[in-house]
C-alpha cells in the first residue's frame, strides 16, 4: 500500500486552511497572494542557501527546486497568504513579537516532526533552536512586509 507523502499532506492542509479563512474572512485575496509569493520566494532562497551550505537536506518530494521540495514552495505561498488574512496591517510591537514567536515555535515543532519522520535532516550546527530563531525573524519581517504590501 502506497502512502501519500507528508509534503502532499501538508500542501493539502495548507490549501484547506487558506480556503476556509478566505471564505470566512472576506479579505483581498490579491494582496494575500502577494504576501504569500513574497514568503515563498524568501523561503526558496533561504532553504537553498541552507542546503548549499550543508545545514539541512529534505527527502521524498515529487520534485525538487534546488534543495527545496516543490510542495514547500506552494505551502509557503499559502502560509504567507493565510498570514495576510489573519493579522492586522498596522504595526503593534506586542502583536508582532507574540505572533512571530508563536509561529516560530509551531514551525520548529512541525520541522521536528519532519526530522523524526526522516523527511528533513539537520546537519552540522543547525538544530531546532536555530529553526525557532529563523522562523521568528522571518515572521517578524513578514509582519512588516504585510504593512508595506497593503500600502502599495
């Protein structure tokens, strides 16, 4: 019996979450997808850089874009678009810090599951602590980019 790849499951989950929130929240989907594409492109370069320097490797994708599973590119697009749907477009330091921290911990937790399942391997000095920091800084930046996209 063939099982569906975890990457496909995560992609389908991201489609489901985005779709439900898009229907319920009635936000500008064009702007949401702009933020999603920004995150996907940023993630693509960050993950390829880490792969190039031997910090991690991923496995079991249907297609790799360099070191990045193509499914992750689409997951990141939908994650960024979902971020747009959920979070405000005005700077609030407490919200920026707390949401970035929550996303960082959840992201690193999901990665720990991928590591345990053999879909992702950390190498050299990279570990879950660095993943939390990377997610935190990325989503703190996303909070700011979210403001800029709305003003454009």
